[in-house]
C-alpha cells in the first residue's frame, strides 16, 4: 500500500481541523460546510478511509509513527 507523504498529510490534517473549527463557529454557513467536506474528502483519500473521523484517527496514528 502507498503511504502519503507525512508533510502533505499533516498539512491536510491541520486544514481539516481549521475548517472544522470554522464550521462549529458558523454552522449555518454553506460555503464553510462545503469547504470542510472537500478537505475531509481529500483526507479520506490520503488515508484510504471512508469517513472523516476514521481518516483523522488514521492520520494521527500515521503521523505519530517515526
């Protein structure tokens, strides 16, 4: 299995968390929700997971390894 570059994965994980916080601050903003969905999709693709939560967990685990 191909593994993502850790720098790229860390960047996408930070981006996901940023947009997640922005959506929590303004949950009714459709543009923010769409952007979060886009970032979540990319994170899912990078980690090979089906849901954003699984992708975040997988990314954190992978980034914690040396």
